[in-house]
């Protein structure tokens, strides 16, 4: 081959498109001859592109900070091609991604650039094709054939001369990636990866043999590498190549046999092509003649071998950029990629286990503190508890009842301290004895009026407090017969409903422990179980509040029994699977060559393999279906638990709707997590994902995914995963194995792996583990004077690396928005702020800049408004304190609508007014506050999805009235129209949504606006007494569906796009509620009702332009009232009914 091995700067220039708003632009780069392109770099703003250029042209001017750049090239091997071939795309980010390398070196004479940029500084590196260039009319590009002793600066000259003076600067190992300017992507050394990864196919036919090897050699090498000694940098190329050949021969002597065979084969291909190329080169310049006079063939491959020699001696150099590193720069660029598989979960450091009781947590805290540490609160409570127990040994009068009422507040601190010190072994036994006496009706009847009721209520509260003392307290109560004592109280005559509710709450506390639930469900030989007694009680004539309280206990029993069934079934499956020999592997190995030959054959093979798995595993289809139904029931019960498994407050009444009242009561999930822990649920799920027959079943995968995803949505659920860290590590490993397996096979599954849930769960748990490390660091090092502690920076760096992919960014935003997790970063910023350390130290703190970046990512990515409600004031204060920090100023724009805002219904008019004023800045840096305003409106005015057993809160009706009075309908329609106008042009050009932030913002604005419209239209048209004839809504919805849901890049809608499509269909279907059934059905009424008008507008929007056909057909297939019958104004003949039926079947 005759391609020059020297990497040259072929092109460097800036394209400017001054315009008021960002839009897509196209630019063309023409070369005077055919060149080979190895690398394209986008130069960030303020970065020096090359040291040899004058100052007015030396610095990059690219804007904005992030965008997608599409590249196309003129394929010279196809001169008759009517269009340019696609070279690839670069997701440009000035902090992380500025380099694009094609799969193989491309020979072309022109490039086309397309992207949403206003200014683009571009540098193209490659080499000149000296074989083709002499046949073309255009002269060869510089450098000239004989390099002059003192070459002049040129945009297309080999830049080696400019860096020769600083050759010793980067000798040895390559430097760390620079924070600004051209650099190689962060990650492990490419040579290690290239040995395992398959090589890409070459683009050019002339390089069919050499391109894969060239890809290996050039991938880790900078375009400015210099393998020539400094004193010989201006020598002839023939001499240079002779020196390179000598180096290669030395390397070949040290190499292994396999490497020599590959190189010899490459040499043979090259030697065959040399004679013809030498004849052509003789007509070229003197430099080419000197190359032809060398050894046949060896000189031609020396360029490839040169890369290996340089790489082994690590003498290649990175380009020189005059950049001063700052703390913000170092915090903006990761020196390595984040590999979540390298880290596993460890025991909790800061948070408590979610299924442990308050008493157990206090015991653990006292043990961690040690016996010598002062704990005045616990000592005081223990002393008072001891005094009460000693004072009323025999007295059972009014003072004893008063002591019973005081004891529950002393148990957590006092009894835990006594048990830890072993100074009062019989304290718990005495408390249990007092409890049983307080529940005794005969003792209560001997008390004066009103005091007897106080005694019974104090007894029930003491049962609940002792049940919190863990297994020891519950076992003491069970041995004393607390369940029978409570049922005697419940079945007694003339007992008030309030006292029965207290008794049910005490019974609920007992069965919340696994020992209590086992005793409640287990029946003795001579008497009924507690479950049977409770059913008999509910079947009696009871008040609605008593029935509701008893039903909550039955629901917990139902959940516990389902978990027991799953455990039995899992153990049964494990026994069957372990007893089956693996005799089917040879058969599968012999058939691997037949895979993917025919799609129909693949389906038959998959079906037969599923049947073979069922038959070989001795697991019946009935057992699989039973397992799926049990997992689905677990998910349903956990979803409805806050409304069906908690004891109602004494002052509440279970109605269908409420205006005011106490907030949602107790949290049922710690008890459910305790049940899951006792049944080893995570271990069972891991087992199901490891057995071939269950892991390949889509029903099992979907049911498992629903349960796990529900657990991961809450803080306590993630803490449950982390408390079971060993099982969770195995579970995530099994999930990732399924994900990687289907990703390698190129399959799309309907189970857990369809939306990268495995990676999301892994990133979420890793994020929470980093948060625990931050909180534990604050506990240890609050008085430390060192601002950038190594452990702290390592934790923040790991968090920052997780955000470098969309899945990780979503996980970080989700976890930090839960409860008070964001406080870890706010505390860090407050400690490292100007007030604490001074202006100079805060600017130099890398941890401070890490925290700024992470908080900005969380606010941008998360739709959780409760997090903003808790921390908005603190964040705005930090933004105001540091006006020179760009990240904080950007954060201030996101939080702009929250200034002096109270998150109540009264804030709706102010937020809608803010949206009106900033609607022209939609999807611009100045209008990012619109997204926050819409998120807050959606949280304040839109009710949560209805759940079975939940009371309807009438405050949402008042919120909808506020939306209508503030002209919310018109405002939200205008938001959709503006969003459609912005997205239409890039959609028509087949450009994706841009950067990750741009896509997150678009999806969030669309979902919030659709949710608000759906709430308003549902409330307006629900009764059928109002009509809504503003046809801007269906027109905007059809366009939005076409832009976001018709052509997904992955070939299928992801979860966010699917939710948008569902919201659009639900809004259009709300128009059916506007049809008044009491009106006489006539042709006029059918033509003028809301449903007909909406359908007419949808059809007209679909037929308006051809690009909307596909999207429109999808909408129509969801909107049409199929299956039949359809209402018509005329009687249909049997023949017509037959035709309609055939058409419906075709759908």
C-alpha cells in the first residue's frame, strides 16, 4: 500500500451561524485531493487548537456546550452514488466527548457536517492518499514533497514540527486526560480491549486487508505522535522509514510466534501490491521515488509497525494545549470510566435497617457507642422505669393506671438501657405481667367509672410498645396469652368502637412480628386459631370502623401466607432443578450452526427449547402459572398496602371521599419488609432468575420486575436491598447476566431487561451507598480542616461517573430526590462555601464543585417536587452566595419559579403567570424554569393515580377550579403548540432529541403538560353536562404523538415514550365523557358532540400531511370503539353487519 503513515492536520476552521435561536445547520468541507480521515475533533471554546497558529485563529469557538454532530462523506469508491454516505455521529460535550473516530480510515474528498450548533471549530486529522491523488486534477495537499528545513505554519501541514521542541514533555507513560481540549476518551488502555473486541469492517475496498490491523495500531495513538528522534525530525521520509523498519525488526525478534505469523501474512499482501504502486509513484515527486528505492514491501508496512513500536515504548505524545487547570476543570472530567461491576454493596454505614423496630435500633446504637459513653437520656429513662416498677408492686389503683400510661414512653430508651446493662433481668417479665392484668376485664370492672376504660386503653398501648421490643418482647406476650386476652376484649359485650380499635391496633402490633403472625395463624388442637376468631368477629354485626380495622389485619395475614406459598414453591423448584441431569447441552452445541438462518425456524427452535426446558426440568406449566399469580398478588398487595393494611385513626371515618382529616397514617412497609426478610424473598427471586425454565418465561420475568421496581421506588425499599446486601449482589448479578445475554444475541425481551432495569437498580443501590458514605464522613470529619479529603473525593467522583449515561443519570436523580438524601450535598456545599472557608478556598475545593454539578443534575433529572419543597430555600441561598459559579447560576435559573413560593393550591395562579411570561423561551437556557414550574403545578393540582381502597380527597377538585380560573387550559395548549414547533424541524431531518438533558427536559415538559390537561378535561367532562369544543387540543396531541412516539430510535417505545402515548390516548378518550346519554340520538347530536368533533379533528390532522399517516393509524387503532357493536343512526342490514365484522377481524 502507498498510503502515507504520517498523521496530518488536514483541516482546521470555524463555521459560524449567527442567529437568535438555536437551529440545525449544515456545513461542507472540501479537500483538494482524496484523503484518509482518521479522526475528527471539535475544539471547545477557549481551548488552544494548535500552538503554531496565530492567536486570532488558535482558539476554539464551539457553541453550545453540548449537541449532536452528524458526519457524512463522499465515497470516492462509488463515483456514481447520488448521496453522501453516513460516517457516524458524535455526541459532543465539551467536558467529556470531543473526539470522533470512524470504524476504519475513510478515503474521501469531502465531508458534510450537520448539527444544532451556532459555532463549530473543527479539526480533521488523517493522511493524503498518494495513490489516487496524482490522477486527479487538483494538486496534492501540503506538506510539499521535500520538507523544508524551517517549515511555515500551515493548517494542512504535519503538526509534528510544532511539538518537536517539547518531545521530552510526555516521555514515558501517557499523561492523564486533560480537562479541556482534544483528548482521548476516558477509559482503560485500548490495546487490552482490542485483543478481545471484534474488529470493525473496513469502509474502503482498497484497504480490505490492512484496515483491521491499522485500526488496532492507531486507536490508542494521538494524531500528534512522533516516533522520530528529535535530531532527525526533518530528515527524508526514506530515512525515517528505514529507522522505523529497524525498530520493527527488533520488535519482531522479541515477539511471539503467533504475532510473527500475522505480520508475515500482512507482509505478503503488501508485497504483492508494491510493484504496480511503485510504477505510479515514479511519476510523482522525489519523495515518492525515494520510497520506491527501498526494500520491496517492508517500507510499505513500516507505517503500521511504527504504531506498535511507539506504543510498546510509549513514546507517543499528546498535543500541546495551553490550559491552566482549575478545581472546576478537574471536577468536570473523569480520569477513568465507571464500571459498576467492580463495586458491590456493603453493610449499611449510616441508615438503619428498614424492618428493624425502634427498640432494636436503639439497642444497636447503644452497643455501637460503648458502655463508657455518657447517655443521660437513656439513664434517666431507665431510672424512672425502675422506680415505677418497684413502686407499684401490689397497688392496682388509680396511681397504677397512671403508671401504665407513663411506661410506653420510657420503654425505648429505658428498657433498652436496662437490657444492655443486665441490671434488671426481670423488668420485661414484670411489664408483661402488668400488661395482662391491664387487659383483664375483671380487674377493670373493679376500677371506678372512667378509670376502668383508661386501664384497658393503657393495656392495649402497652401491648403495642412491648411488641416493638423485638422477638423477646413478643414471645413474652405470646406465652402470657395476649392474643386470647385481646379477643376476650373484642368479643365482650358493651365495648365501645374506640376501645375495639385500640385492641385491634394492639393485635396488629403483635402480628407485625413474624413470631406473632405464626402464632396467630397456627391453631391449637383444642381451640381455633386467631385468624378464624377474627373472621367470626367480622361476620358479626360490627360497625364499619371495626370491620375496616379487622380487614387490615386479614390483609396482612393474606400477604404472609402468599409469601409462605412462594417460599414452598421456590424450594420445590430448587429440589426439582437440582435433581435433573444436564443432558441437553451436547444437543444444543450441535445445533449452533443452524441459528438465525430463517426467522420462522428461529421461532420454532425457541418454542421447542421452551418445551424442552419444561420437560427436562420436571416443572409443570401449572406450577409456573401459580408462581406468576402469586408474584402478581404480592405486587398488588404492596401497592395497595398504605390504604388496606394500616389501622385507621380513632377519629377518622372510612368514607369514599374527604375534605379534611389527618394525613395518611402509619407506614405499613417496615412490617412487609420484615415478612420478606423472614421468607428470604430476595434469595428466592435470585433462584427464579437462575433456573433456566423460570428465567426464560416472560410472565415470571415481568412479575418479578414489577415487584423489584416497586421496592426500588422508595427510600425504605432501597434500604431493604442494601440491608440484604449479599442477596442483592447475587440478584443484580443474575439480572445483569440476563441483560448482557439478550444484548449479545440482539434479542428484545418482554421481561426485566427490556428497559435496562438491571442497570438502573444497580446504579440506584450504588448511589445510595455513596450517600451513606457521605453522611458517615460528616459524622467522622465535621471538624476537619482539610477540605478535599481523599475518601470524600472518591465517593463524589463515583457519583459523578454514574451520571455519564442516561440510565445512571436517572438513577442518581431518583435516589437523591428521596427523603433527605440531597441534604448530604447541601451540607457539603454549606461547609465548603465562602462563609465557612473564604472565597479563595471555596473556589479551589474540588468537592465543592462536585457537589454543585451533582445538585444541578438532580434538579434537572428529577420530577420529585417534595425534594424541591424541602431544599429550595437552601439551594437558592447557595446560588445567591456564589454568583461567580456557572453551575450555581444555571441552577438558579432552574429554581427561579420557586422564589417565595408556598407549595399549596394558592400558588397555582402565580405559576401559570410565570409560564405565560416565559413561554417564548421554551427549550432555551433562559426558559429552563418553565420545566420546574410545570412540575410544581403537576404536583399541586393533579391527584396521584387512584389506588384500591384510597379515599378521594376533594382538595383536588378545588385545585382544578384554580387551574381554570387562571386560564390554565389555554396556557397548556400554547405550551404544547410551542413544543411541537420546536421539535418539528429536527424530526423531519431525522435528528434525535439532542443531548441527554435536552431529551429529559422535553419528556418532562410533555408529560407534565399532558397530565395537567388530562386532569382538567376529566373533571370538566366527567358529568356530561359540559361540552368542550376547543379543537386545538386534539390537533396538538396528534402532532406531539407524531414527534415523540411514531419513530423511536430503538425500534420500540421506551417507558417514558409509552407513558406519553398513553396520556395522549387517555386525553382523547376523555372526549367520550362529554356525550350526554340523556339527549335524543339523532344525526345532528352525533355530529356536534365532543367525541365526533374530536374524531373529525384527528382525522383531518392525520390527512393533512403524509408524514402523519403512521402515527395517525396508531392513534386510530387505540381510539376506535373495537370490538363491536358500533352505534349508528340507521338500522344495519345483515349483509352490512357481516362486512363490519370482517373488517373488525382484520384489525
